[in-house]
C-alpha cells in the first residue's frame, strides 16, 4: 500500500517520523510529497530538526496512485500547505475518492481549506478549534477521532494512538479495496 505523506518545511518532526515508522512497520510504503523538489527541514517545535528527502512534488503526484494520505502537523507546515493550491486540490482528491486521510495537530488547517470538514467530528491542536468549527466541523478534545475515512489527533502526546488508528483504518480500507477489485474481476 502506497501512502502519501504531505509535508513541507516546518513540519513537526515527530509528527512526520512516528506515523512514517508505524506505516513502514505495518508493511506500507510511505512517500514524502511536498511543495517543491529536493529536501524539507523538519522542526522540533521551534528548533530546526532533520532534513528529509522529498520523493515527489505535489504538482507531479497523482492521488490515484496512493491508497491513503497522512498530514503531519507543525504550525509553519500547516500554514504553507494550506496556502498551496496544488496541495489543497491533492488533499481534496482523497476525500472525493473516499480514501482514508489522517491529520494531526495543525494539519487540519489544510482540511478546512479544502472544504472537507463540514459535518465531520474531529480534533486538532486546540487553537484550531474555532477555525474548524467555522468550517463546519464538530470539534472535540479527544486523543484520536475517527469519523468515516478521516482520522485526527491533537498533538505529539497522541502519537501512539494516532499511529495505531492509522494502521487499523488504512488496513481496513486496503482490505475493502481488495474486495472491490476481486468483485470487479469476477463480474
């Protein structure tokens, strides 16, 4: 299962690394999709962290080539990604296709920009709650919220539960996709 992980400079390093690790341990193939080619710089809150190699730009990435999407947090990351039209369209395409999407911390800003939170129950970093409510979501203060194909969490303290939910929900979606493919093959 190929999973797009959409991030840019300023991504919260632990919110990129831990879900990535959970995906790899579950047998998925995460790919770093970003706004520009080359590398991005992750952050540990407000301090620069590691540099990460970009696999593909969002302008060149095809949402149909991925089974799911992960949006790591970080204030800078969330703000830059939501301001990029290609990134917003990329995110919206996952919702239009009914594919699973996971977002943590400040990443739900991107979901609000893509206009995909209306009627959804979700969580985020607490300072986003007004933005998400104004975009039509029901915001709750919970470790992990699963609403259909959307998985959200609040912050790095929630990463164990967030990673477990990603693996569980993405695997279930992958099983459903395999069942659909088998049904199409026998039809």
